């Protein structure tokens, strides 16, 4: 583990905030991205996401909950299919492939997963087309996708800017991107960043806001179209109940934000709907897009 000398998103100077589980947590003085102030090697990341990770306190027993995860994936896949009815879908950070299994009812699916254990399970048990590695490794060079998803993945990436540039290269112009991640400016994080349930290094390395997600997408060739909050904001207490999550989602105060964007042919300058939505916590309209022919 080496110290990070500058912001991974804009190369600005880092301000040290506090230590969490032995890792320095910093904020960029320029763009505001909160990040772990250390660079983990590929070997370190692969060790972190070994088989034991999927049976740890993070997931308890990830594989045993496969049916539940596939069912949850079906709801997400139906939402995507209303926007892009058919075509090729890539899931970046697909883990054991449960979302891909659900999405295969609508799309020709492919996945990329860093964990050898999880990607092997997706191939051998579910029979899915899943590559082991990082999306920046180039295994998808020359391919074109109509939909790319990155569910709760960007916070784990060693280099989100490089990763999303690689994602953009394998998407046709107008293709749909859907990503989800915790909002570091959301209600729970504002109660106490150090104790926020998603402040979990070394598993989570980057902590985005609508503003910094907007900057990342602008730098890598995407035009955001919608920001929503899913209402999953607590593991226990009244907000952990189904009714509590629904109420939080309706109120727009979730812990996790989902951003929909389209692949453009030119880089943007200035703010977009995602950055401007940061203070409002309201859904924004998403324009329907069509798959490539």
C-alpha cells in the first residue's frame, strides 16, 4: 500500500480528514472527491476479494443468497429493459453473476469481475460469459455494448477515471450506462462521515457525491440523464424495514444513488443535471434510448 499523492479524479491536492481501520481518508481540495489516501496494488485487491470476502460479515453467505439476488436483479433488469428493450449488456464488477442471470431474459450478457472466485462461479455454475480481471485490462477491446451497468462497483475501483474511460470505449454512441454507489453528501453520511456504514476501507476506496460523479462522467464521455435514490439507508432500526425504505425512496433521501447516463461522442464542460440535483434529492427525467442495430 502506497500513499496517494494527488486526487485520482482531478490530480488536485488532498486534505487529510481522519483514519479509518488503518487507512487515511482524504478529500480533494479542488473537486471534493472523498477517497482513501492510499493506492492498493492489483495483488492486494485480488487478495481482498478472495473467497472469504463473500462469506465475511460484508455478505455473510453471498452464494447461498443467490436466488434472492437474482430476484432483486430481475427488478433492475426490467427497469433497464423499459429504456433499452434489447441488445448487449455488460455488467462491470458482476461478482458471481446473479444480476447477469436475471438480465439474460432481456439481453445478451457479459460480465467482468476482479475476483477469481466469484467470476469462476459465474462461468462454471451459471454458465455465463464472465471475464476475470479489471475492465481496463482490454479483454473487451473491439466489442460494443448497448447497456453497461456498474452496481455498487465504482467505490471498489482502483482507478475509477481509467475504468470509466475503458467502459466508454466499449459502448456505442447513445448506449445506456447505469451505476449505483453511496452518496457521501447524503443524510446518513452527513450525520457522521467516520461512522457512515459505507465508510469501509479497504473495500470502499472512493466516496462519490452527485457533483463528483458528474465530473467523472464529464471526463469520460457520458451525459447524465437521471439521478434517483433507492431508499436503502440503514441496516437496522425503523429505516431498515420495507416500509421505511419505501418512505425514504419516495422522499428521495436514500443512502445510495443510482445514476443513468448515455454515451456521448464529445467530452462535456460545465455542470449537468446530476451535479445540479445534489441539493434537491429529486428524480430527474430519463429520455428513452434505443439499442444499436
